[in-house]
């Protein structure tokens, strides 16, 4: 039974890490990048209708700053989404490997004598 202790412990640790990631990702709003993707048309409305029409250069600078902030936020959220997607995928693969290795360890020697590895 000592051979099952290490894979089982690793599986519990992997489950705990995936659950922790789910808590972090699950706590974020469902439209993480929706607001930043929709900000430029909204800001363009104010730039064209209010700032340019009233010749308010300071308000136009605020709107341009909003464009830049929305672009940076969109880039940051896209990076986080890509990172978390890769991390969760790698954790899933690690979990599958751990389960497969634990299953292979539980098989009897007779199984390996009857079934040849490879082709």
C-alpha cells in the first residue's frame, strides 16, 4: 500500500490547487473583458458628441486616457485569461497522469505478464 500513498497524496494536492483556482476564477464577474471591449465605442460617443462639439480639450484628454486605460485593461484581462486557461489545462493533464500512474501501480503482476507493452 506504500506505492498508493504518494500518488494519492499528489492527487489530493492537485485537487486542492484546482479548487483554489476555481475559487479565484469563480469570484470574478462572468464578463471579465466585456466592459473593456465595449468601452471604446462608448468613449467615442462622448469624444464626438461632447468634447469635440463643445471644443473642450481637457475633456477630450480624459476620454483619450479612458481609451488607453480600456486598452491596457483589455490586454491585461486577455493575458490573465490565457494564463489561467493554460494553467488549468496543465493541471488537468497532471491529474490525468497521476490517476493513470496510480491505476498502473494497482494492477497485479499477472496483468503485466499476460499483456505485453507496446504493439
